C-alpha cells in the first residue's frame, strides 16, 4: 500500500500477513484449517480498521485531508458534475492555475463550479502552486461568480488549499484586497451558493471562495484559520507540537458542526475518500442536490438575509457559569 500513514501501520501489517497466507498456503497449512485462519485474520483486520478510523485524532484527520491520493477539485468536477468546460483568466493580470472553474451541469442543471486545485506530482504542483492561489486566482473566481449571477446559475465552490499564496508577488498585487472583495461580493450575489471543503480549508485562502448559503465539509477534511504547524510555531515555538495545535484549534468536521461553522458533514468511505473516490463523489452529489433544492425554495431576499446572518453570527459567545467557578464560553450556533 503506497503512501501509508503512520497510524495505518497495524492495518498494513495485517494485510501483508493475509496476502502472504493466501499467496503461499503450503507454508501455513500443516495442522491448521487454512480457510478458518484466513477468515479470522480478515475479521481481525476489519476490526482493526474500524477501531483506528472511528477513533482518529484531529491530527490524524489532517493527515488524511492531505493524503496525496485523495480526490482533488478537478476529479470532482469530472465525477460529481458533467460537461465541465473550464474558463481562464481574471481579465486583469493572468490565469492562475491554482484556481480552476467554469461551466458544468449538476444532474443536468447548469451551474458554475469553482475550486482550488493541487498537483499530484512535483511538476503539477509547480503548475498549480501547490493549491495556493494568487490574487488573480481570486479575481478570476469573482469574475466567474458574477457571470453566474448574471445568468442565474447556482455557484458551487470546492475548497482544498493550505491558504492563499503569501509571496512577495502576491502581496504586490494585493492578495488581501482580492480576498476581501470576494468576501464582500459573495454576500451580495443573488444566486444560491454552496461551498464544500473537500480536503484542506486553510485561512483566508479558503474563505475567499467560502462565503456561501451552505457550507459542507467532507468527514476527514479540516477548516481552520491557520494550519496546525503554523499555530504550533507561534504558540509553542515548535512545529512538532502540530498534533497538540490541531486538537486545540477545533478544526475537524465534527468540531466545526458543533460550533455552527459548517452546515453539514459529508461522510467518507472507511479510511478516507481516496479508498473509494466514486462512492465519495456520489455522496457529495446527493448532498449538493439536497441543499440546492432547499435553497431554491427560498426567495432571493430571504436567502441573502440568511447568508448575511450566518456569517455575522460567527464568533458570538454566551458566558455560562463553570462547574468550579469562573465562566466558560459556548459558541452560539450559526
């Protein structure tokens, strides 16, 4: 099994023993019931898988979100949607290959799809800038969203980025301003908007295409104001404290749903989306269609009111008495 993660080693070892048993049964057949031995080992491996994947730590989920075999944005554009036709350029500076988008159909309905795209190998990662968009990427995204609004097409964004590109060129071309304009303009678009975090959802780079009526998140994705490594470097002065930071940041899908920062968790196959991309795509498609139908039932004014209220409500807290004195803070649902 390629690209095995540290916590998956017990599963890999059991799989290796099982394969050896099936490949060379003559070495193990003396005095044992081979079929029963295989069955018991398969049961043990399945139980081990279940115990590991149902009890993942936040840091382990971050590792799954970054898995190099995980489906990326363009993969979903070809499986969840049909008739994808990519559009290029921001009409101001250039075409950012880290931000992709264009026309597509969702169950036959025309939509505008936009997302951040990573690369599979070194060459593609250089082309895609490791999924970190420049200012022109966000301006291209806004151009496509305005086009969708003009033609009455729902907008669906897929988020998978560690963050916007922080280089000198991006700063010179005003990356912060480009993201800020997107935040403002996305609150005003009259068509339904659905965002889905499919892998990494890092900082303003994710939020720049994430202001939506519904925010979905895949089960093993994460959404955070900063990466665990960045947080660890600031608070603990040591990037090795990333697992501790991941726990403190509350960045997993379950934490985010409890805090009201996302609206729905999209389940993944056991072990992650990369284990069955087709099943993951089918599930994501169903959830997108369900949420789109709910948004269609709202008037434009009501949809805009709810969208605005949703994001304005972030960061509001209630103080409640703590068990041993003092106060604790509880997030209000969005």
